[in-house]
């Protein structure tokens, strides 16, 4: 399953859910506010910018935002909100694609760092972020904590959400640290819609080593965008890495 095939025109057209889920004000507001502070008045680069869920409100706060995005279909939806002059986007993967300019902030949100499916590619994603940053610049990663404590010996799947008309489950390949998320939507008929997305899950300690290999230092880690303490029970984290400032 290639990421290029996952994020097609149909998925892009139905990706936005204004006012709910990841677009809910209580989710999006703290995200944008924290990123605006971390940008510190400089330009920002979003890896896997998608339809502009974060980039559009961040740009509206006065932060110049550029994006890198694999799916041209997602960018088509972004263009219904803002033009190329407002938020320029380079089409390509987050591992190797570069954007012009130098940035004070690079960020990748909502688990997108898990889309490259090998450890080597994820390390290169960190290195790509570092290439775009000025000394002292920051790389922010929002990522879920692998929920393997819910996976008993033998079974390879866990249900992580169930509600009327919707059920979501993850299937694990623990040897390769791969997980495929399956989202089923259905009604009273026999018909159902399925969306699947593959990921490579990463432990926080592994993420820190990737950062170190790319020349970053861990500056902070919280359980959410509001700055809640990260604990052993946290389901996700917001990690801020920094390129050491120029000693001169």
C-alpha cells in the first residue's frame, strides 16, 4: 500500500471535517497558538501540509507558511482556501523534497511523521527538517504513543474507536513496527465505506535518537498542545527539537 495511492482525490475531497474531530476549535486552536509562539516571528515550513488544516489559520496569524505535500489532490483542496502566493507548496515527499528559503520552524503534525514506512526514511525526514532550519530553529513533531499495551499475545488487531455508524481498528505487524488503521463507516444498509492508512509507529525514545542523528536536541515534550505533562499514561505527545544556536 503506497502513500501516493492512499491520499487520492476521493480522500482529499472528504478529508476536512470543519468544526469537528481534528478541525474542532479545542483541537486546532491550541495547535496554532503554540506553533505561532514557536515560530518566534519567523517563517514556518509544514511537512505533509495536506489541505491546510493548520497552515491556513497559522498564516492568518501572520506566520509565513510554506508546505511540502506528497498528494496533489490534497493541495487542490488547500487551493480552495488560499492561493499559492499566500501559502506556497512544493509537491513531493517529506523525506527528500526541499523548499526554498530558511525557516525558524519546521513542523509535522497529527502523526504524519509515521507515514514514511521505514526507520531510515524517518531519520531522513529529521535530516530534511534540519536542512531547512536556521541555527536555533525548531522542529515540532506531534505523534501518538504506540498503544501496544492493549494488544494481547496472539491477536494482531485492536479497536480504538467505536460509535454508531463508525468503527476504527488498527492491525499490527510488530516485527516491522507497522500498523494499518482501518476506518469503517456504515449505515442501516449492507453497504460500508473503508479507508485504510499505513504507518510505521515510533517510540518517543526512538524518535529522540533520530533527532540526535540529525543534529537536534530535545527542548521539550508535552502530552498535548496546551502543555500538559507527558507521563507513562499519555496517548500522544508534542515534542520540540532544536538545532543548537550558532555559538558566534
